[in-house]
C-alpha cells in the first residue's frame, strides 16, 4: 500500500470524513483561543469552564434548547462562582476553581444518569468522533465559525487585555467586558471541542497548542498562525493513526499534540531545553578559555 | 485655564484600611509634578483614583475639567506602568507596544492606518528606540523599557502622563534621557505626574513636588518640599542621606 492509498482509504467512509472535519475545526479554534489563555494564565480557567459546561449541555438537551446556550450560561456561572468564592473567603483561586468546576461537573454527571435520553455519558466525557452526525457537524461548523470570527476580529483588544489591561482601561475601554467576552468564547469553544475529544481532553486542546507556539516565537501574530497549524496537523495525524491502530480517536489526537509539544520543548531553537543546555556549556567553555 | 488634574478631598478605603485621607492635589497644564512618599503612602491609590480604577468614598476627581471616564475616552490619559506590573516575556515587540497607544484612534478591529504608523515611528524616534523597535519588549535594558512606554504615551497623544516609578532599575544615562523627554512634554503643554523614590532626580525634573502620607502633607517647590525636616514627616527619617534603603 503506497502513501496515497494510506491517506485515501479512510476518506472512503463518511464517518471518517466527518471525524476529520470536526477534529480540524475544533483543533484550530481551541488553538487560536489557547494563545491568549496561556499568556493570561487562564489554563486552569480553561479546564474549569470546559468541565462546568456539562450540566448546561445536559439541561439544554432536556428542555430542547441549543447546546451552546446552556454551555454559555454554565460557563459564566462557573466563572462568577469562582470569582465569588475567591473574593469572599480566604481561599485562593486554585482552590476556588477546584471546588466549583468539580461540583458543576458532578451535577452534570448526576443529571445525565437520571435523564432518560440518548445522551451517552461516555461520548460526552471522551468524545464521539466516529459517531458525528450531519447535524452535529453543522453545529460545530456554525458555532466554530462565529467564535473564530469574533476571536480574529477583536484579537488586538484581547491581546492588549492579556498584556496590559490597565492601559486598556486608560484608553477608555472596559477590560472587564473584554475578559467576559473572552470567557464566553471559551464556553462556546468548549462545546465545539466536546464533540471531538470530550470534556476531559478539551483542556489539552486549549493549552498545548498555544504553549507549544509560545516556545517557538516572540511574536504574538506568529503564535496565532503556528498554534492552529500545529493543532490541525496533530489532529489529522491523530485521526489517521487511530484509524489504523484501532485506538481511541480523541485520545490519539491529544497524544499527537502532546508529542509535538515534547519535540518543541526539547528542540526549539531559542527556548528549547537542548539549545539551552548547549548555550550554557558554550558559555562555560568560553569562561574557561578566558580564565 | 482648567487644571489638568484636580483631586479634591478624596478619601479611599480598602475594606477597613484607610488608603487616602481627604487628599487634594492640583496639577497645572505644562508642568511636571513629583509624588513622594513611602510604600503604602497612597501613591498608587492616588494614580488609580485619577484613572478611575478606584472610586473615592468622598471627594471629587476632575481630569481636564471632566470626569475620569470622559477623559480616558478622549485619550487624554497616558500611563507608564511599574516594572513589576509588566509581563516582560510577553511575545510583543517594542513597536507593537507603542502601537497600542494608538488604539483609541482606531476603529472596531484596531487596524492601523498610515497616520498611526507615522505616529508610532515618530514616537520611537523621540525616545531613541528606532533601532530596537523590532525587539521583543523584554530584550531591552531597564531604561529602554521605560522609554518604550513613554513612547506609547507620546504616540497616544496623551496630554496627561502618569508614571509609576519611572526611575526604578534605570541607569543614570537613561534617567537623563527620560528627564529631558518629560521636560519636553511639559514644555509643549503636557502634564506629567510621576511617583518616585528617586529624590535626587526631582529638583531637575519637577516644577512641583507632593509629599504624601495617606494625606497630602505638602505641595510646592521641590527644593522646599524635599527639605530634610519635611521628608522626616513623610518617611520618619531623611532618605536623602540613606539612598535606596529609605
């Protein structure tokens, strides 16, 4: 079997084409958002919101509302509760995050277990890439496109918010509003990525690509290109490998992203561990020669 | 002529902690004013009050004769942050930082036009950072970093500049450059308020000094305000002889 056949064979199945489409869309969207999350220091917030949307999605299913609406409501609820617990008790933010998102997530688990429905817990927790219906795909495309568009059009404001929110305030902008919009987009993104890799692994797609790109460049503009490119590549590799190895698709996608991160962490020209070690050794040698 | 900054009887509490006690300061247009006081004397709180980040319990704040929000929206207030408040690893170049000063002049997507690019290049030239403009912001020296943020205020065309500890971690040469620059800003009608520990630099730079200890102890000519007996009121000792330890 040559390379072309290797790549073409899975595309003969509709479910594989849909799986690839959803993976690439979710990977790109998460990767773009992750650039800001990593720089603001909101990685844990990404984890929290992506878990906390679960009860929202289930309740939306029960009352027949759009998933995105339920996710948004619970995404914001989680952020508000985290802020509330942090500000009105002696607990620090990490503890507040840990309490709020696990509680909301558990509420979602309980809701699923008592709701007679077609919702499959396993699919929500671990994703259901191979079972994506045409309707699912359309929801991912529309939600993903809207979220992506807002992120790109307002990227300068988000970046200023991440870098210097006091300056944003000094210019008469409303930094709290910018932050709230970004968290709303995080909730929407979680719904999209949920389809692909499930609640648990969404956080990986929200952190790894941005972190990888950050180790490669000193320019935020380049980060916004490198991060989604890496994530899409990892997504495609993950889906193909899972097809041929008959392994968990969501798991394989995140594993690919993790593998790419490791390579960059070790071999990045400027920030990589290897380059760093070499630089230290060279400096020492120079010192010895000088001395 | 309206004052650049007019804070009258501002009192600010953080919880039960009194941070500002009926503080009143006036800053005229075209002048440089140094804000002197210990850590915890309310310097930062006063800055935040002027910027509208903190609302005083009592008293009033006028900036350019209007409320702080209006003043901010008109782009009048430029701000140079403290070293500690900046993420120096952020993937942003010096030129991009200066460009953020132009955001108030831009539309919904903050797409820079020709005038914005020109303003940025001119501001970079004035602070002598044209050569370093493409560097990542953390790759500058202490003094260059401060100048980059001053350039942002210039590009913004802010007529009021607030600088929080602009001389911290800055070498003597950069200090002289920044001093000259701020004097130019003031001579062209801009107003500059700086908080500083560097009392030696003040007489050359500032037209006025304010001694702050939650309340305004004194406002007047720097030579007069920085007399040892006055500093003793604010610091409990004479910091001019103690250098950085004070």
